[in-house]
């Protein structure tokens, strides 16, 4: 019987069986107590012949009810239908026994058949109700017939026996009770069926509501923007997961607090809203700075709108906010880059115009110095003029390389070979021997880029390292795989005096230098070349210990790497 039931129906049947067992226990206990209080047995005798029969039957019923309660805890769901039907059968047998020992046709306990039929309808619906009604009719009719024909003895004292019954009365009792049984089965099964339908719809709606609630929860948790709701008093009633991540404050910590306790800059807005804008349907947007518990400062963009019920009554306020720190910083960088680009273009034009006559001036001074008879002081002044024009020309060359770089000629570059050649050339240019060179180059690396620009980038880094070691030291050039997949890393390490922490953010700015003879463009050019090749550069430095520059570039795929390293 129960094999046809689906799992939710079995769970519902278990609950109904649980309630029936509880009612049976209570009923059995009441019967036992009633037997002791009302002293059945006839003629006022407390321990008459009928008492022991009724008392024994009620005690037995209480014991069986306890057994059913125990079995309900261990019975498997698959056998729950058979278990429920066995309880109905026992109730019918008990009722028949109770009717028999309390007078048969004259018994006042025939109504317990009705209760059993109703219980069957509740447990097993229409099939259970009509099966119970049929069994009740058979059991009651059999009992009455057996008593009428004196096939079984009369046990209850004080009730007229079958000899006082007439045949018409017996037949009428059987027919009438059978009609009543089936009428109760019909009504109770109908009501039970309707209740079952209502329960099924309620469960279905409940499941839909739970699914919808779960979906809404997942949607809210998936939002990258923080979602906050306020009650009419301005206290926080909901704080989403994204709000926790952005502010580093848990929902338990902020729930019930005023929004101004978390975002003090919102206080003025809500004070104004309470007077003028509380009934406005227009959203309000603003940005403000927020300091998180870890000390970091974020720029948050806020949007607020009234939270209203179906009838239009305001129930609170809805707040959406998001972290726009990166966007604002990027906008600032873009604006700064646009300004620098405009200034750089103008400066590049001016530098180009200065460079041409500067070359002529330098050449003319050199000719005059060689052809004229000059005094030693005049010749020294001529030499200063030539050196300064050469220095100014070098500065303009670096500036033009930074401000107006040539378009890169992209090709596959065996980066280890390029680094080896650049290091050899640079070491030969350092003729004083104060700098020792150490190379650690992975020969399997290749990149895509412009060899001249990459060589210029490495040359500038080595020149910067060499100038940092005024007393000499070791310059280490390393090529290895990057920390991220498909990248190569170039490291240039020196043993100089290091860079002060407060200057690290400025060393890549154009024209920033701490050297007396530097142009301040070498590292700016390095960063420009690294970025144009899809890479990045960072620096670590400790004062008194030295500095290491790391350039990370995209590597070629494995097959090309192998080819490049051959």
C-alpha cells in the first residue's frame, strides 16, 4: 500500500499517524481511568464480573497503543501504509470487543466505530474510510448475530440479554448502523479529500515561496553592490553579503543601528529627507569617503529610494552602494594622462624645434674652437659650451624618446640572448672595473616585442643600478619565469644605497631624479616600454642594502619558447 506513496506523502502520513497514536494513547488512558471511576459491573458492585472484562480490555488497549507509539519511532517509511492500516484494524477489533462486553445492541460505545472510520479517512483517505466502514459493518453485524443466536455468552451484568431482543430490532440495528457507517465514510472521505487538496496546494505554494525566497536570497548575495534597508525609524533592518564585504562590518554587528552610525556622512541627507524629501519618489545619489576598520579608505557611491508597501505607505528606505574607488582612481589617471599627453605633445614639438638649431650651435662652436687662435680661457669656455650643448641634446633625445616613442617593430625575441648582448655592451662601457656583473639567464625564454626598445629598457635599468653604486658593487641580471602563468621576469639588482620609502612612488615620474647629473627620464622610459609590451614594473628597495627592479612581460607559448631557446 505504501509503495505507491511518494516521499512527501509518506512524510505527511507519518505526521498523521503520529497524531493518531497520540490520540489513541489519550483515549486508552481515559478509558482506563473511566473504568476505575464509574465501576462497570451492574448493581453497584465495584468488582463485579463485568469490571474485570472491561478493565482488562482497556488495559490491553493502552498497552497496544504504547506498542504502536514505540513502533512508530522505528518503522520504515516504505511500510508506513501497512502500519497505519494495522492500527485501524486494531481500533475496529477493540471497538467490537468493547461493544460486545458493554451490551451489544444496547452498548453506548458504538460511536467509536464512527471515530475509527473518521481516523481511517484522515490516515488513508477514501480507500481507508470505505474499507473501515465495510469492516465495521461486518464486525458489528457478526457480533449482533452471534449474540442473538446465543453463540457467545453475555458478559455485561445489568443489560437485557438477546432473549429480550426481537428479530426486527436486530435487523434494523444492523442495517441502520451499516448505513451510518458508510454515510460517515462518505462524508469524512470527502472532507479528507478536500483537506488533502488544500494541504497539497498549501505545500506547493509553500515550496514555491521557499524557492522564490531562496532565489531572492541568491540574487541579493550575487549582487556586487551593497544592499541595505532601513525601517521607518532609520535603523538598519537588512545588510547584504556584499555590504559586509565592502565595509568589513557583519550584519549582526550593524543590524538595529542607525545608518549614520555606519556612514556618518549620510546623516545630513537623512535629516534633510525627514523634512523635505521623505515623500519624494525621486532617488538620491551621492558619493562619499568611508574608512574601513582596517584603516583603508574607500570611495562609495550611494543611491537611496523610498521603500513602500502595496498600498503606497512608506515602510522604510532602500539604499544601494558600491565601491567606486578603482573607477575614480582610473578616471583621475585618465584625466592626468590626457593632460600629460597634451603637454607632452606640445613639449615634444618645442624640443624638436630646439634640437635642430642646438645641433647647429654645437657644430659652429666646435669649428670656431678648432679654427680660431684662442686663449686658454677662451678655449675652456668653448669646451664648456660644447659639453653643455651635448648634455642638452642628450636630454632632448631622452625626452623625445619618452614623449614621442617610435612605433615598436614586433617580432619574436630570444630574451636571454638580448639580455646577454646588452649586458656585454654595457660592461664594456664601464671601463673603470668598479662594477662586477653576474648573469643568471634562463635560455628557454622568448617574448614578443621590439628588440631595440627592450634593449633600451634593460640598458636604462643597468645604468640606473651602476650610478646607484658610487663605491662599486655587484650588478645582478636575472631572467626567470614569472610568478603568473605564461610570463617572464627580468630582475636588475644592485648593491647601492637604496631608495627611501617615501620616494618609491615618484621614481617613475618624468624628470624626477635624486642624482646631480640625471635627467629624470630613464626610469620613466623603462616603464613606458614595459607597458607598451603588455608588461609591468615594480621595485623593492631597502636603504643601505640595495634595490631590485622587476619587469614582468608576457611570454610566448611553449612551442615558441622551445624554438627561441634553441
